[in-house]
C-alpha cells in the first residue's frame, strides 16, 4: 500500500467514524464499546413502542416516564470512564 | 414445516395520534398510529361516536407522526417517521378511502437505530419545513413547497447535526412568516465520556437549542442555545407571529419546556417564566419522586390559545400565557381534570378531546367547560417570574383531583393493550367455537376479557308467542313507505298478522288469509300486497279488493319466491308457475309451466334492477342435488340456462347483489347463495349476462340446514344465513364480512323497520319473537370484561370446576394493607392530612406512587361463565405473585393444589428479593375459596412453576428445581442451577421439561428418575429473550421473544431417542435447529396450539402485548406452499408498505424470515388494482378469482374468521 493510499484510507476511516457514531475501531476500549452498546440498546427500546410498553408494565411507570429515563440514561449508561493511566 | 400467518385482530394500542382535516372537508379526522398500522378515525360531532374509516398495514414500525398544511391549503398531510430510514408524506384520499403516499425520501439505514433519524418529527406551523431527528446527533430539515402545478414538493435534506448530542425532544416554533425555526432539547456527552471523576457527568447541562432554516440561503444554523433545566423532557410550541387581519400578535412565540416538577416558558433571550406542576396531595407517596408531563396539546381559538398538559398520573393541567405585544406577562397553570394517561391528546374544533390511552381503552370526551374557575398558580407569584434561582426547585404545590367537571365521556374505543396473558378455551356454553381469554390492562384499569368471534346483537324487544311460528315476514303498505306496516307470522295451520304502529297489535281485516299457513308475503307493485299460501295466491289491492289465483286441483304450492314485480311458485307436482306484474298492476300468469322432473326444494329471484321490468334469472334448487338457473326473459322464459351440482340437497337459495370490492370495485356483484341441508353454504357468482354460475366458495356454518334471508343492515343489502349459528354476510367500508351473530339460534328472520326500531331485524327462535339490531358492524370479536385491581400477570383454569385463578401485581403501588398501616401511623403522629383524596376511585385516578420495591398483589378467582369475581385473596408483607400452577401431588393422592410463586420486596433491575416463596393452596368450597397450606422459602423469585409427574417443577432464578409435597413445606428433590439468566417459561411432555430462559432461549431438560437428576441435553444456537413458549410435539417448541419474533425449534429425533434411552450423557449439549421464524412486530405474550374452528386442524394462536391476535396455520400440502410463497414474492415486489419498509426486511427484522408466508401481505392482493391483480394471477397460472378463493379458503379453514 502506497503511503498516499494509506493516508486517504485513514482519513476516510476517520470521516466514517465521525459520521457513524458508535462504529468500532482498533483502539476501542472496553468502556467505550460497552457505552456504545448500552446507548444503542436504550435507543432501540425507545424506538420500539412494544418494548417501551413492556418496560413500563414491568416497572409500574408511565410509558412517557420510561422513555424519558431511558434517554436520560444514555448520557452515561455505564458509569464514569475508567481513569487513564498515562 | 411451513406456516401461514394471519392477523385476526390488529394491535389495539395507539402509540400516537394527530388531528386534522385530512379529507380536505371541514370535518376533522384523527390519524392514529397503532405501531404497525395506520388508521383514520372519524369522530361524529353530532353523536360523539368515533368510527374507524380505514386501516392500513404498513409492514414497519411507526415511531413518529406529525401533520402539516401548506400555506393557503385546506388539506392536511401527515408525515411518518418510521424504522424504514425514509421520510414519507401521505395524504388521505376520501374518494377511494385510502392513504396515498405522496413523497418518500430515503436518508439512512433501516431499523430503529441511535443515529438514524425517525424518532422525532417537528413541522413548521406554516407548513414550510419539517425536521426529522434521531435520538443521537442527526437532524435533517426538509423544505416543503409547491411546484407550478400546485403539487407538494420536498427538497433535499439539510443537515443540522450536532455530534455527541442526545436529543430529548424537538418542536417547530411558531414564528409567523419569518424563517422557520425549530427548538431541540439536547445533552452533550463528550465531556462526560472523558471525565473519570464523574464531575462532568454531574455538571452536564441540558441545552435548549434553536435551529433556524434560512430560506434565502438554503441552510440551517444553530441560532441560539442555552442551558435549561437538567430534567427537561418535553417541548411544546407556543403560538407566535402577527395575525394576518390585524397588527396584534397571536402569541409570544417560543416554547414551553416541560421539566420534572416545573414548566418553563422559554424563547431565546426573552424573560423566562417558571411555574411548578401542582401535585396530588396524597398523605403518603414516594417523596423523592418528581412529576413529569408525558403528553401535551396546544389549542388555538379565535385570538386566544391554551395548553392542556398531562402528567404521568393522568392529571390534565390547563396552562395559559398572558402576553402583550409579543412579551409574556405571566404563565399560569391549574388543574383541569383527570383522564387516563395518554400517549397523545387531540383537541377537536367541535369541542372534543380524544385521549389515546397508553394502556387500556381510548376515550373520547366532550368539553363541558373550559375550567376557568379554580385556583391557579402564576409565575408572577414568584420572584423573577420563578426564575430567581433556576437550579433550585420552587416550593411544591398540591391539589386534590376531582371527578370529571370540565369534560364528559362520550365514547370509548375498546383496546386490549396491554395483553399480558391469554388462553384459548371453550368456557362459555353454546358458543360453538373456542373463546380467547385475555388478561389485559395495567394498574387499576386492568380487565379480564372473554373474546368470542361474532357480532354483538342489541335486543330491543323479546316476546314469547306461545306457539312456534314456521316463517316470518314484514311488509310495507306502499312501495315508498319508510317503515313496515305488518308483521306476518305463519304457524302450522294458521297465519297471524300483526300491525306495526306505536304498539304492535294483532290486525284484522287486512285481506290476508289467516286460516291457513303462508308460503310467502310481498309488497308488490306500487301499493298492493301479495300473500302466497298453499292453495293459491292472493293479490290484495290498496282498496282491499282481492284477486285470487288458485292452484289446479290436487296440487299445492310448496315453495315461492317474489320480488316487487315477479312471483314464481313451485307446485307439489314439480312444476314452476311464473307471474309478472303488468303496467296496470295486474298479476299475469305466463302461459307455460316449467317442469323440472325433480321435486323443488328452494327458489329464489333477485330484486328487480333499477329501471328494469324484471330480473332475468331464477335459481331453483332441486331434490336431485342440483341448482338450476332458469331464465325469466321473455325470449326464453323458463328455460334452464345453467346448472350446478351440489354435495347435498339444498335447503334454501338467496340471490342478492352485494358489493365485493375484490370482485368488482364499483358495482355490486350478484351472488347466488345456496344453503345446503348439511349446514354448508355455497356462494357462487351469477354472471348477469349469460346466467352462468362461477367462482363457488363454500363455508360450513353449523349443524342445521342453512336458511337464507335477504335483509338490510344499515341501509345496505346483506344476507343472514341461519344454521345452528346465525351468520351475517355484509359489506362494511368496502370490505365483505362474514361474521356470526352472538344470539340465540334463530329459526327465521326478516328485516324490520319501524319508527322505534329503525334499521332492525326481527327473528324467531322457538316461540320467542325478538326485535334486535346489529350495531357494531365491522367488528369480528365481542369482548366481555371483568374489572381487576392490579396488573394481571398470569392465569390458569381449574381442570374440573372451570374457574379461573389469576394473579395480579403492581410494582410501585401500596397494597391495601400497607396503606392502612401508613394511615394509622400518620394518625398516631396526629398529622392532618387529606382523607378525601384517598377515597377517589382508583379505576379513574390510579393509586399513589410508591418507591421501587413496593408491591401490591393478589390472587383472584373468576367465574368466566357468570363473568364475575368469586373471591380475592390479597397478599401481605409486600409479597408479589409472579407465577402459578395447578399441581396434583402424587404424595397426597393426586389432589389438585394451587402453587403460587411469590417474592417479597422484589426489585426488577437488578433482579433481587429478600425472599421468594412457593405458596401452596388447597381448594375449598369447590374451588371458590383457597386455603393456604404452607409457604416454602426460596432464594430467588420463582418466575415459572409447573406440574411435573405428580410433583412441582419450579424455575427459581437461574435454577430449576423439583419439589414434592411435605407437611410443613414443599420438599426439594432435585435441582439444576446451570441456566443462563432466569427461568421464565416451563413446558413438559413425558419426562422432558422445556425451560425458557430470559435471555438464552429454550433449554431441553431430561429428568432421570434413577439418578434423580435434571440434565440439560440440548439448547439453542441463538440467544433469545423468551417471553412465551409452547411445545408443539415432543421434540418441537414454538416460542416468542421480546423483540416481537416468533420461532419454531426442533430437536433431531435421533438425539431425542438417544437421550431417552441412555441414562448417561456425555459432552456438551446438543443443538436444536430452527424450523421457522417470523417477526410479528408485537411482543408475543401467549401461544396456544388449538383448533379455532369446529372439526378444524390445530393452528397456533398467538397474542401480542399491544393487543394483536393472530394465527400461524400449517400448510396442508406442498402445492399450497409453492403457490402462496410465489404470491407473497409478487406481492412484495409491489412495495405496499406506506412507510417504504421492505417487507422481507421487516418480517426478518432480527433473523431472516423462514418458512412462514405472510398472509396479511397476500390478502392485500384483493386491494390491488385489477390490472396488477390479473398480471400476478397470470404469473401464477391462475385466474384472479382462483387466487382470491384460495386466500379466503385459507383464512376460513385456519381461523373461521
């Protein structure tokens, strides 16, 4: 692979990552992966009406409340990130 | 194995509703999304009834729905955000009564993904632009406009993305004719993702951002953004802009930000106003809990506007804004009324409120008052309009909810959502087909429903005649009379004539022969009556003169058929005599008599077509098992033109013109309906030109000979077929229905119209005469409900006494016992509190919310036949019931016991409890009461229990255990702890137990009695979040998962035999193979293997959480599989989904669809344009009629619907 091609491939990849949030890469940490997984799961629950109903019935909450709490949880679904050891 | 999927009842939940003028007329209509269907509801402002006009299966999942109207337009369009990765604009076409897709623009991948837009939609109030947003990052803006031909156009999308931002809500701002602006609630997670200390997370701000679409530059800018309350969840548009007629402002513009406990008025840099959301003044409730607004609606009236906001407890608040010159002076909130918690609220201009309930029946209210009295809370009562310290909450304010004052309930739409558990059983006597029993609802609005196939009948009059009539007619006096004048009843040896006036009395001197039984009665010509009796025909003129025709000596009339101009009688000699009314009103006999050479059993002629002299065809049913069509045309009178052989002697024939849009879209089709003596109905199409009979469809109606009557139902022609059940064949909303009536077995019936009973039917069963009406046309199931106290969880029928045992449980609810304790404590502390608020009916107001881990639960005994609760057994000590089973313990002489799995202080996530229990009850008083024998403690929640070989199998958390009966508690006999997450379903056959795991699909477990071991010997290759499962046979299981899939797994027979023979197993578990897979689109809560029609094959009946009821019917032969798969393939290529979701991708949402043909799609063949129909049919080497016949036959044999 020529250096030029490698360069374009890299920028393309970066571009793709910026475009498609949640796509994995070689340096992905376990925490990041898990956070993406949780966010996608929460978004999927919010996006499927039967699933929000299901959660609401189990928990005894209104559907609107379940949807709100799920979206709130997307901010940090897996707790704070682990400290970086430099 | 190949299965055919048919939906018997579409989901009844409403996930969103919008109101607008979709037909373009002045009348307002409501479009609702039922998850996978789109439906147009038409409220009638005069009667207050809501009726469905059209429903369309979209083969996708609707996530959002908005409407818009182009400037100067009179018609509203709807925009659908779905999981198709496409934005779709649809309009309603009132002429064809269909939804029409106007635009479909692809922007992303399909599926409900985090960053693919579709979750949120917002439109500019002037209809110039729409914003579609995802949950994270992506927002697209489309410009809507008109082209030169005044047709709607849509631009390319403009991006308004904000990376790493979680979007809570978006709304379009009302800015008049300035650039369209949208507001969005966003939270940026960049910093929180990087900061290990958690400070950034705690300081994360919720931003309210305003995006302006610059129409001149054609791009979107983030015009303004600023922090707002961190617990904001909803935005509501506030009217703005200058009114067109004067210079005054219509409103201040901006948004209402609904937060936990507060409402904030916000518009960029304008002064903010904040008011608290008043809370219910319960003496005890979860104190830490905030209150959020879950539904909102803004309503504009002449020069004014107000908001109705609904809290998660169901209370409606009226919010008003006082403004001057576009500046807000105050924001006021007051309690309005309490209605069920809604997913959407719609206010109609005619003064109605439609409440699409999140669970349970949907309500339609009329505004009685606008709630102007009562205490309100204004932002002017607080320093800096409540914004002195935006981070600190305002002091809480309370109110006491009241019964409806401002609204009056006018209509209710039944909904089974949420359908939590179901059974298919024959519990009601004389129902004919099995009933579907469903435990539905949530909290105090829960119900236990018995659903039976059929149309409801409203009986108005019921009278015992004392003798059994053989036949019955109603007759008008004149052709253009509105109501009937006479009811004629024919008995074994006489005739009774009743006259209909204000009361129904016996009439005298009517000209009818009453000393003999009657064969037929007809209002004939303009103002004459006709009576056919055994020995002749009486033509009774208006002045009571009677012209009589007598039969030749030795012959009697055995059968007759009449219409307004023609009379045909059959003589005992097998001859046909034909009469026709001439222009002077004289009845003339045709010179010849037709002889058929076989005894005549049935006769029928149709109505005279409009503008014609006569109907050209007569159908004659003969004893030699044939039906002949005989011409009545002057050219070839009484000549046989066609003949059809039957499988049994005919009992009755009825020719009727009924609209069947699958055969002819515009004109009614002439059907010859033939009822046979063996209870079968044949329906054939009569060719109006040559009299040929084509396209025969058969249907088994019941055990008695079929008697057919032509009736009118709501002004449309219909056929009532009487057998051991009565069936009504009618057209409703252009669809032909064939549904049984839920009524006594009828012997004869006739249309009946009187001032008091317009549009009714009159019928006789035995000696009982009844006048009744069929009102709920279009419905296929009748629902009877029993109210419950808490959310139902599971139920069972006792095998012997026929009673139902149901467990109920509500999380975050105080039980009766614990509320009493709390009240006593408060009284002991001498605190003053509002006692009245506790007396409010829970069914309407709900119950005070308790913290997590608090439960209210009970066991209920129900008598399904009487439709009542026999007994309720509340559970104490914060215990909640999760499972139940009937077990005949071998250790105590196979006496049946009820075992209920409960848990104390249960938490859901993560699952925990202080202790689980298996409560063992004995049945007393023939099962009408329960006596607790003992409680057995367990370490986790018993989510599934099952009778197994005279013992109890219990799934307790991750383990499966066998228990036997003991004196003080159940005794643990065997255990296997190797299940992945939690056992949720148990099924058994022989010594095999099938265990459904919460996350890891179905495990096959063998019980080895010698070793006393439970061995897992097979499992699935895929993870599955099981919700329900049923064994199809010893090796096969069908199960539903949480994502709306239904699938069939089978274990190899060799493995099965090997496991049963060998006592020792080695190595890892075997794997099952998947035989069939299908995405239903609704979470499957129950699957049952039962026949739905008498003597029919077994089918799989499934029920879904949102109220779906469907069947999966196995195909009989390979031919059917090939034929329908090919048809399905052709139908797929028609791209019928309104939201542009690919059908194959939808049915294979999570796993590719396998071995299931979607009957819902195939049945849409009937709605295709004729050219497409014939193109597809010719590809299949069939005629269109044959395809339709096959589809109908599949539906009828599988479900009887």
